[in-house]
C-alpha cells in the first residue's frame, strides 16, 4: 500500500505522541503509586494516632475515677471508722454505715462505666481482706456480702499498689481474669488500676482498685473499617487486641504470638524512635503479605511511669491502595489514548495542510515531466516557497533552453539549406557539364561528321568523273569545277571551323578544371593596381570603342592575386565587348565597404541583359542576347567560380539597352591577414 | 504551282548547310530559306523587322532547332501555335540531344515531328531524306488547291 505524506506524518506523530505521553504517564503513575501508598499509610497513621488519643482519654477518666473514689467521704469515713474501732467520731458514723455509703457510690460508678467490671476497697489490716466489693455479674451490678469478701493480701496488684506513695497509681499487666486461681469463663482480659489509701497518720491503710474489661474498654479498635485492622500489644510484644481471638493474650495459654512475628523486621523498626516528632510512629510496606503497617506507642509518662507503654498498630491491605492506583492508571491510559488520538488527528490535518503545497508541486512537476510548461504559483516564503521558486526558474530555464534549441535548430536548418543550395549549384554545374558534352560539343561533331561524309560523297563523285576522264564532257568539267571550287572547300572549311570550335571548348573545359584545382596564394593586394593592369591589357580594344573608364579609389584586399586579376579582367573585357558599336562606352569601377566584406562594382552602358536571362548568365557556355561578339560563353561562370573560391558572391543588375552592373563581394580579411580562412592555402 | 517553302532555323551554319544539302539530294526542289535564330525566323514568318516586305501565304514547313541564342526553338513553336494563321504550319524540331523532357515539351506545344541530329552522317542523311518524303506528301493537297 502506498502511504501518502499526511498518513506518514500521522503515523510518526502517533508513535511520538504515544511514546511521549505513555512515558510521561508511566512516570506519573509510578510516582503517584508511591505517593498514593504514602498517603494511605499516612492516613492510617492518623487513624492510629486518633485511636491512641481516644484510649489515652479513657485511661485518664479511669485514673480520675479511681482517685475520685479513693478521696471520697465514704472511703475516708471507712478509714476513720476502722481506726476508731468501728466508729467514726468525726462524722458520728459507724463502719457499716460508711460501707453502705461506699457500696452505693461504687454501684453508681459501675452503672455509668460499662467497661468497668469490678471496684474494690481492700484494707491492709485484715491480711488484705476486701472491705467493699461491687461487681458486674451477668449485666447486673451486685454488692458482695460481707461473708463473701476475700483476702487479697498476696496478690501482685495489692502488693505493688500498697507500696506506692500517696498520689501514686498502679497499672497492672493485662491478663485474663481469674476466680480462685483459675481463668474465669468467658475469658476476659482485665486491666487493674489501683491507688493506695493513707490514714490521718500518713500510714498506708489499703487500696482502691478498678478492674476494667479491656476488650470493652478498647472496643473502638474493633470497629475498624474494611481492609484495616487495629491491634495492641504489651511491652513484650504479646497481642492484647487483635481481630483474631486466638492471637489475643496467647501467653495465658502458654504460647507466644507477638506482633513482630507477623511483621518481620518490625522489631528493630519499633524500637527506633522518631526523634523528630517525639513519637514512636513508624510504617512499613509488606508487598509479600499484601499489607502495610503503622506502629505507635502509648506511654504512661503522665502518670509517673515513663518506661511503661502499650504498642498500638494498624494494618491495611495493599489492595486498597492498589485499587486506587488501578483507577488512576485506567484514567491515565484513557487520557493517553484520547490525547494520542486527538494529536494524531491534528497531525494528519496539519500534515495535510502543510503538504498541500508539496502535493500541488508534485502535481505540477508531473505535468512538467509530461512536457507541459506550467506557471508555478509561489504561496509562501518558506522552504516550499523557495522550492516553488526554484521549480519556476527551472521551468523557465527549460523553456529558454528549448527556445535556444529551436533557434539553433532553425539556424542549423538555414545553414543546411544554404549548404544544400551550394551543393545544388555545384550539382548544376556538373549537370551543365554533361549537357555541354552531349549538346554543345556534339553539335560541332555533327558538323564534322556530316561534312566529312559530304567530302567522301564528293570524292566518290569525283572518282566516277575522273574514271570517265578520257571522255570528259563539259558537263563533267563543270561538275569537277563545282566540287573543287565550291563543295569540297566549303566542306573542308566547316570541318576546320568545327574542329577549331571543339578545340576551344576542350581547352576552356581544361582551363576551368585547372582553375578548380589551382591552389590560391592569399596576400594583401592593391585592387586599384590590379584593375589598372587589366585595363592596360585590353587597351587597343578600349581605344577602338572610344571607351572611357572611371576608376575610384579601390581598397587593399586579402585575396589571390591571379584570381582577382582574372575576375576583373573578364568583367572589364565583357563590359567593353558588349558596348554596341556606335555608342561611346562608359565604364565605372568602384568599391564599397560593408560589414566584414568589400563589394566591387563594374558598371557599363552596354546592351544590357534581359531580366529573364539574368539567372542563366553565370551558366557554363551560356551566351545570351545578340551573338555579335566572340566568345565561348564561359567567362562569367569562370568568374563566378573564382569569386566563390574567394568566399564571395557575384550578382548582376541590368536594364536591357542601358547597361549592366556586375557586383561581387569578397570578405574583408585585412585585419586578420595572418590567419586566412583556408588552411590549404595557408600552407603555401 | 504554289510550292511549300522550307525554313531552316538553325544557329549552327554547318548544320543548316548539311540539312539543306541532304534535302536537295533527297530530291526536294522547294525553296529553302535559312535563319540563324528564332527571332529572324518569326520576323520572316510574320513579315516583321528586316522582312516587312516579304509576303507569303504561310505555305511553309519549318525545321526548327531547339537550342538557339536570342530566341530558342521552343519559343518559336509556342508563338506559331498561338497564332491562328500559323498554327497549321508543320514544324519539325531538330535537336542534338535525346533529352525526353525537351521532346515532351515540343509535342505538348504541337510539333509534328522531331529529329535527333545523329553524329553519323548516314543516319543524318536518312533522317533528312524522311523529312523530304514528308514534304512531298505535304505538297499534294496544296497542289490541289
């Protein structure tokens, strides 16, 4: 298939556009993919931060609750009642009354805080026996009766809390709740928060402790959106909060399921503090796990336990990011396709527009190739404009070349015609020669033969007469006399004259052929001297005719001396010869210089030549007009041949009865006499 | 007897003499007049120029050479055939060549016969004798008038 220029442009443009746009799109997509991931992780980190703050607030409320309870009038009343042996003298209240007051208070608090499972007031004096205990049991708040109260003196939370200074606060590890040393069912992760209680003498009396159901306490962590989950771990890394139940508090089942086992290399990461932000926030992408993770730490520094913390984390599936990035990619691909399509369309249109002048030029060039001469329009000054101009110049050059060629051909034709003319003339001379041989020479031969026959017959007659000589009668005598006196002399006379004529003709032919062969010796000749010499040669004839000859100043010419002498000799001789007897002859000889030639004229006032005869006067042996002069009629053809050999031309103007002017031209070669035209002659 | 006069128009005197001789030898007794060129011949025929005082009744036979100065045989033939008085005059063209175009021209113009002048005397005599015979035949009707 032949592709047009616009289509080629279009294809190239499509390739360029697609490469460019796709490349750009690819890099944009690549970086945006990363950006999107970072953004997603950052958002995830914000979520974790928020959750941490929520939890921290809950812990603050928890701490306030426990302090409020420890500082309550009922708590203090109980301390004073116990120290007063069962009676509070300050308030005039019994221990049982204060206990009842505190039970009511604790029940109120439990009712308000759904995540609290148990609040207790534990005294030190009776081996750590509980003084007041209110608990949530199957969604009901129950106050434990006096006989059901237990001794807790040997429990860690009691021992540790009791050692705390006033205002100190205790946070337990999160463990599963136990009843009488066994894990209670349903399993319930418990956080115990306790404060010490001091009496008036600054002696430690006991503790107030709140048990918190940590699953309920941190329930918001389970409300994560789809594809995200939150988790919490203690300082050892054990999961406390995790969507999968089996992973929570696995150490209680003598197992170790820790977050840095799920997310390898995170251990080092988790310990690397983000000093710039003062936080332990960090993130990592796990392409193999199809997950991204964000970590944070909840520190207990505001409660005077700076080394204590919880690990809080969130994990999101990468498919979430990838989904976003896939949407972006599809959008980009769509945009790229549309852009490329538009660009291609534009390019094809633009290419069509740009190549229109080229296509026009192609069309014009085709027409030029077909031989047409077309005007090439120039529309612009750009490269195509220049091309148009060049093409136009080419066409006009082509045209002028063709014109030159035509002109040259024309002049060549002229030259050929001229040469053909010369050849025809030469040919005519040859034909003339054949005619002469068959006619003019034959004519005297007819006579010779005829009269020779006559003589033979005469002699026969004479012989018969002489045979009878013994008796010659008068008649015979007169016959003999007739033969001897008339017939024979006449015959002999004609034979002689005819033979003489043949001789002259033959010598003329010989002369003509001699002349044709003779090599010219070119030189500078004084034409006047030549003419004077010719006039001298026929002085007697001139005198006889009383002819006056006027000779103007004649120039120097470059010619063959003998040829010029013969030309002038014949012309002057003719001029004198053809002056009718009785007329006073006037002959004028002058010259004219024309461009590159010298023209000589010989004018006479002789008998003139009939206009019909002028074309044949230069023919061989042709004699026109009254035959009252001697000659063989070969002078003018001889002259013409000589003039032609001098590269000249001869012609004649005449009026019958008034005179004739012969003119001939010869090239003016004096200026460059050193380099004659004929090489042959220059050798001599 | 009003005999036919024979005109010999021939620039070559030798040829004219030969023709006259042979005509006489073949028994022609008619008057013979010779002219050196065509102009003199037409002057004689039409009583012009030097021949204004000549009168004749056009009982002529013309032997006409083709190639002559001043006025050639073809011109003479043309002039004779143009004129009602002279167009019946028998003309025999004489030529030294057997150039067919020249002969054709003469026949076109109305010549009665042509004779190539042979170089050989015997043939020339024969040709002229034939003309003599022609003249004798030609003379018969004239005699009857």
